[in-house]
C-alpha cells in the first residue's frame, strides 16, 4: 500500500503543462534496508516500522531518478518520536544511519523536482515516515560464581543482553590482580 502524498506547486496558466509535468516525473518509491547486529537484513516500505536492538544499521533509499529538465533534491528528516524539529537532515538519495541509542525515531523523505528553466514549475512529494524503535539497554549479571570445575556456575558472564553498544568487564582477586577480562564479543559465551 502506497501512502505517498503529492504536493504539486505549479504557477502556470496552461492546464496541459501540469499534466505534462506529472507524466514526465514519476513519484519515487522509498524503501529502507535494516541490518541488525547479527547481519540479518529486512526491507521496509514507506510508512512501515521496525523494532530492534542497538546497534542497528539502516540504509534509507529514495529511488528518485533525475528527469530531463528537472533537478531532484531529496531531504531525509530524522526526528525523535515526540519532537517536531528534526535532529538531522540529510540531502542525499541514499542515507546510511546507525541507531545506537534507545528511543523511537521517525525518518521522513521529502523529494522536490524543480524545472531547470521555469522556476515556477515545482513538484514536491512527501512520504509517510519510517518508524525505527530501539529498545532500552539491559543485561543481567550474576552476583557470584564458583570456578571449581564441577560444571555448576563455573563461568561468570552476563546474559539477557539487549541493545548493548559497548561492553567490557574484568574479574579481580581480593589483592587487586586481574584474573580475567572480556568484551562485547564474548557476551553470553559459555566456554570463553
């Protein structure tokens, strides 16, 4: 289902010129490619939403082509859910963005086609925003372990990890000597 809205601003006297301008410039169909922390890809269409964990990489693609006698300008506007003003605007046909903080984000595409010779001939397209929701960071940490080789609680590690962008941990003995350390690559590893 396409929800694109066409805002057509034309200041000409001939109605046939309006129809010609619309037939020359097709409305682009934007999409987004989401890549989660496990490198799993998912494609979104205009107006769709995605909920996931940080870090999350998203490529926003306008699919806007240049047309004879028209200049195309794409504006991707990134806003946080309850804010009106964008915190970021990118003027590219394709934009890559890494979501690394929790929250709900709206990403909306605005495409403007301006006629190169007649500045009064402007076609504007505004699309339903993509919604990207990043869950709050969380993890569970045990309060003790017994590395005695009996197979019960021999390893100390965090679990139920969500939206962690960076992590490092270390275990010290009572004299302050570091016995073991690990990072984000070993989270949840039973036998590291």
